[in-house]
C-alpha cells in the first residue's frame, strides 16, 4: 500500500506478520494445489507412458508368436492385454489377431472376440474392422439378415468401400444381382488412392455376375448406391 512508506520498520514487520496470519493458510493451500496439479499431471503422463510401453511389449510378443504359429502363446498374451491394457489400441489389435486365428476353427468364439473390440476400443477404425469381420462371419454362416444388419452400419470415411463390398457379397447370396452390381460399383468408386489396386478384385466380382438385362446397372443406379 502507498502508506507503507510512512511506516517504521517495526510497523512494516508487524503488518507483514498480520498479512501472513490472515492469508497464509489460503496461500499454502493454493501452492499445494498448484504443485499437486503439476506433479499429478506428470504422474498421469508417466503412468500413461508406462502403460503404453507395457502394452507395446506384450503386443510385440504376440506378433512374434503369430510368426512362429505359437497359438497357445498368442492366447496368453492376448488375455494379458485384455486384462491389463484393455484401454490401449494394442489390446484391440491383438484381439483382432486372435479372432482371425479363431475364425479358422471356431467362428462363434471369433465373433465374440470381435465384439470385445467394438465394446472396448475407442478407435473407430478398429471398431469398423471388427464389425466388418463380424459381417463376414455371419455371411459365411449363412445368416444373411444378421450380416446385412452389420454391413449396413453407417461407415466413416475410409470404410465406405469395405461396407459396400460386403453388401455386394450378401446380395449375391440373396440372388439380388442388381443390388450386387450397385454395391460392387460403389465399392470401386469409393476406393482411395492407396486402395486402388483392390479395384481388380472388385472388378472380378462384377465380371463373374451373370450378364442379363435385368441385372444391368446404369451410371445413375451406381450413383445411388450405399454410402
């Protein structure tokens, strides 16, 4: 304050002591909270880093087991990731790997693993991948309605082609050649530059469809395909 300059040193000391008495507790609490926030955030970042590093290490072991075809090891490593690192992308990716292995012998178990990815991953790309594989399982099992329900999920950018292709495969099984052509063409049109090579596969699917007038698709029909 301006009048402090007129106080004697003893009076200034007394005023300082009184100010600390009145404001000291709040000051200490404020400093403690500030330090707590700083160190708390540092602790959180450190914990997240350690979590990611741990998950990465187990995931690397999973990939090694896949290469060596050690299925028992894959199962144990995936269980560890699901239990200890469920919130990481490594866990979801590892579950996708195990689901792919399981699909060769136990489609129901593979389907359940894929559902775990959908329920636990917060990455839309991994969720779409799991859902698309579920649709393929249902298609392989002949459950066309269930497959179509999964494949009719609204895709995000980058997955339009994948969903359209499966809808085309389902339409073939249903005998709906017109819908199959529309969806295969939609799938081709939606391919990104990095996926362009896959257009050959889709073109083969189109070419294998019986040619008849009722199944011909105009450009307008193709433009109205599934997004």
